[in-house]
């Protein structure tokens, strides 16, 4: 259960994420995956091995606050079972899946994500000279090495400190005086870096590490990322709303001309901050599966249980941006767009700090935020006075977005059911939909 109602701040101004931790750590989530197939492999013979193994996962350690008032990451790590990606390989190529095997990737890789979101040609030709910033808390000592492993495996261009593509700094911009290391946040950083790489292989990457997970320190890291020239800044963390959020908006997130993406949260229906900021693009999460449709993929709202699934809702404090016109929420509605987040249809990540070095499958809206930051980077530099979330609304209802019309993430008011239930057009869990190319993410 939630420790507080969805929009109620804790005394410290941040909702503690105990509902998700309890459900994930004390009773690991499970999901039986349906059979998958693709148009490309419609005539392939079915694999002989059984692929009905349940997928299990757990919240990463950074999903629990270290200190009162801390924000927490929005990531989940698969611990067993056969993922959607493995099931797809088994059914199309006859490759026998092996549950919980860290020796090889078991989630979607760069080519899968690029195909799913219509980005293959853009990823091949765009992104050079553009910098995606990843903002997280604490240090990942193995960030550069793990990133190199991921990119090498998938044949992506080298992105290292020595060639100038990758840079890691503290919230003050120092490359030498870094925060203390934390294995839980290191998993988050690996996920974020790999997703930015998967979607925009030619982009440079700036990792800005806050000295703690407080809003003040993470916000300072956002400001540093913008100061250092990043036009695309991904934030895969959140917490409860508070009456201080308007101040945080003006202090940390009011950066016109910069695409700032924020995870909508992993606890199901309910608003989080900073996803509730009117200055950012709030990113919800979907379950992504291959299909025999023309697109070759299908998506629905990611929802596992009453305490786990993509976040959405109506802010209690943040004003509605002018480009939002839904009538069931007088303030800022969450989300704007979405991408894959369901751990059962999760993404491959390489990580080695604090865990057995190897390949892991991750989900959570921590995956969807850097994916969307990468799409913005492929689309090009935002207008200098623009808040890029409005681009999505300009493209609403067009072929530039995949409208997600099935699934829900909880229970909400019957007069504003779209805030928790997918429908044609705008809805809270998935916004206006997922990318189909870059057109919806450019001015």
C-alpha cells in the first residue's frame, strides 16, 4: 500500500516509496507473457523449448530513500524468467532462452528500440555534436567501462572520455571531486547511459552526479548539465509533491531551449515531482511487445499491480502549461509521452559495480526517460525560448506518435478516467503516445 495518498506530501515534502519496495522486495512481481511473433518472422517455425517461465523482478536499491526527504530512482531489475525479448528470439529464431543468465543480453537492445519507435534512419544519421545529460545521485565508478562494454557489444560508436564523447562530473562540474559511490544508483546510471546510447548512438553523453538524492542536489546537477551545454537532460527519479515545487520549478527546471525529460514514476496512478513540473516532459511507461501488425509492435499501459506501474495523474501544485487542454485536471497533468518501461518487456543493460558483472534486464520509467531524451536529441536543438514538451502537443493525433489505447494504472475519478486509463488521444499513463520517428519532438 502507499504510505500516503497519491498527491499528499510527506512531512518532509517527499513521498517515501515504500509501497513499491514492499511489493518488489517482499513479494517479487510476476507476469506470464503471452506468445509473441513479428511480421518479419511470420513464417518462422515455432521454437521447441517452453517459454512460459514467469518473469520476476525487484526494485533496485536506489528505489528506497537513504535519507528522509530523498528522491528515489524509478528502476526495476529482472531476477528470473523468460523476458519478451527472449521469447521473441525463441519463437522466431529457435534460440533456447535461459532464465536469469547474465552472460548474454536478455532484453531489448538498440536495434529493437530504434525499430519499435521508427528511429532507425534518424539514429544512423543524427546526433553528432549533440549532448545528452544524465542526472543521477552518487558515483558509479565503473560508468565509463560499463558504457564501453554495452556499446561495443551492440556495435555502437565508441564513446569514451579519451575521445571526448563521454564525460562524468559532479554537480559542481568537477571531474575529480566526485560523490561517494553507491551500487544502487550505479545500476540506475548504467540503465540511463545505455538507453541514451541505444536511441542516439552518435550523441555525446554527459553524466552529472549529485552528491546525494535530495532535490537541492539533484536540481543543482540539472543546472550544471545545462551550464555545460547539454540541450537534452534526462532525470530518472522522483518523489511526492510538495508546496515547495513551484520554487524548485524556478530554481532547477525553468530552462527554455532545453528538453528536460523526467520519469513519471513506478507506483501506478499518482503524481510525482519533478515529473509534475510544467517545464519538463513527463514520460510514462508501456509494455512493448512484438506483433504481426504493420508496425511490428504493440504497446499498452505498463501496470503490474495496484502499487506498481507507470505513474500518472493531476498535480496538486503545479500550474497547467498553456499547451495542455485536457479538462479533467485544472493543474498540470502527467504524462506527456511514454516509452517502454515494463520489466517483463524490459531493456538490456550492462552493469558491474556492486553486482556480478554482466547483462541485466531493467524496466521502470527510469528506462523511458532517457529513451525520450534520446529522441529529442535525434530531432534536433529546441527553439531557444521553447519548452519542448509542447512539441508533442503540436503533433497530437498525427502519425508521428503511436497512440496507446489499452490498459490502466489504477483507479481514478470517473469524471477524469483518462488520467489512469488509456484511450484514443491523450491519456495520463501514456500521454499522446510513443514516438514514431522524431517529428513529434521537434519545433
